[in-house]
């Protein structure tokens, strides 16, 4: 069964998570009350999974920029996508031009 980003976002909402971390080769990870919790009941993600989930929430311009710059190791690491869901903040996707995860306070 294919895993969809909406399923993971629903889990985040149900568990009160502030962040969802997706990295190829790992289980999805959520942040709840500052703690990172791997979702071991979900399958380990393949690179195709992380890219597919990222594409499902990207606009056409972001997708094209990603395709133009993607070499298998995007700016956050191989197959990694961080989606941040905080009031007043936008999620950062590879190729979106936003600040890198490491650059945020």
C-alpha cells in the first residue's frame, strides 16, 4: 500500500506533532513536545517516496526548479524533505529558495 503525505499529516495532527521529517531509508519521524519520534509502524521510505510526497505539495515552479537542480543529493541530503507546520511559517521544500533547516533558529 502506497503511503501518502496526507496520511502522515493526519498522524501529525492526531498526535499534536509540530514537524514531519521524511528521509529516504528511514521511517517517517514526527516531533511532539520537542522529541523526535520515529513512526516505526510505517514503512521505511524510499527516495521515490520522499520525492513523490514533496512533489504532491509543490507548485509547478518549485517542481521545475527541483528537477533542474536535483542530482540525487538535494540541499538537505539524499531524499530528505522537511515539512514544517507552525503558525505563521511556511514549509521548506528542496529548491524552494527558503532558509535551510540548519539556518533556522
